C-alpha cells in the first residue's frame, strides 16, 4: 500500500511523517525503514528504525528509486513499513513519472505500507499521484 503526505515546503509534512514512523515502530511486529535524502531525520528517529540516507547509494530519478525500494522489499520479508521523506528531491518533479512509480510500488507492496512526503500543493499534482493521498 502506498500513501502520500502532500503540502508545500514548511507545511509540516516531515513532522507528520516522524509521528507516523514512531507509531509504526511501536505497533509493528516486523521491521520499519525510513529513507531520507541527507540527515534531516537522524536525531528524530529512534534507533529501532532502520534509517537510510539515500545519498549514500547515489540514487536519483524515479526508476532508480523504484529499484531501491524494490530491493529493500525483496531482501526484508519482515518489513512492515517504509517511510520516505523528500520524495521529489529523489525522484524529480516529473509528476506523471512519479505517479507511475507510486503505482508500481503499490503492486509490489501489498503487505508493506509505503508512506512518502511530496512537497507540492494538491492543485499541482495529477490524479495519478493524488489517488495515493492517505
């Protein structure tokens, strides 16, 4: 399942994401993964959550991002939740491609919830992205 949190920069998306990460960590009977670009979440996330700085793996673009997340899912069958901050900084702002990526992720993650922040106003986003607002 794919869910997105949308809003302009400074609207509180990361705070909502951090709260969701903490809730998932408390409730999960498996593994929780958080993906960030940079080190913005380092001090806010409990050590029990696997925190990944995607810059360490030179991942850029929607296709590379899809492959990275698919790799996590294929190697960790106990992964219950994946959280992604700053999604558009990783995938780029080709909203049609982002929508395709979210659709593809939803097909390979029926037992894992993938929650992503998208820094854009809902009026800017196509239906292919908006349908994942959770």
